[in-house]
């Protein structure tokens, strides 16, 4: 995807999982990572993830990355509901 500002964020890693990066060339703009949800919630199979941005990334690419993460979450949820 190419943004109006000319940036092209590319996901790298397991996009349907929770551990990957969005990059511009070799620069990492954001990282998505699984995070421990706590001792009792961990036993129940609950986890959460953090989407951490490089502070130098301007707002338009940040919004595109957040939108991309939402799309990936919806795809992952649909796959888990369909059993695939």
C-alpha cells in the first residue's frame, strides 16, 4: 500500500499471529508483539498484544498501520471462527 505522503509500510513476520513488524525499507515503524496477560488469565489462554510505534513516525503512516492491524485482526478472527 502506498500512502499519499509516499510511504509504503510493509509487514514482516507472522502477520496472522501477534509477532511482527511494519517497516519502511529497513527502518522499523511499529512492532506488534504478544504480551503476558497475567498469571491467571494466561492459564485460561488469554493474551494481548502491544502495537508500539517509533516516535518519529508521522500520523498518516501511524493511521495506516493501525488500520492494517485491524484488518489482520478481523482476518484472524474469521479464520478462528471457521476452524481454519
